[in-house]
C-alpha cells in the first residue's frame, strides 16, 4: 500500500509539473479501470495504512479495515474478529 501511495503521489507531482503533457495515471487507478463496485482494503495493520490510497480511488466507495490496536486477542484470527477485519466484515463492507 505504501508503494501504491508513492506511485500516486509521483503521478500527481508529474501532472502538476507537466500540465501540457498527457497526464500520468496512478497504478491503482489503472488496475481499477473497467471495474465497478466498491473498494475494500483489509489489513492487519492500522486502518490508516489502507487509507493511504484513498485519494487515488476517484470517487468510488472506499472502506479501509484494519486492526487499530495490539494485544487484545490471543490469535490472529481472534484479532481480526475483534477489530472487524475478518471475511464476514469484508463482505459487509463490500455490500
């Protein structure tokens, strides 16, 4: 996700400095072209990590799920359930 953000920022900067040339499109936008629906990012890191690419999603419904804490569960699976990042919550976010 960090690399996707860097790529998006680099494209924005290039477009700002070269207004007369064809604009560059961030990689994440290229991947999403031709596809409809919401974008759901799920990570075992804090939500803000997934939220890094929000500016490059272009108006689509975007949801970042993440585990905003540590030490609350004995297993990774329990942690994902506690922070609502497991498969059930990913489906709910997509719907």
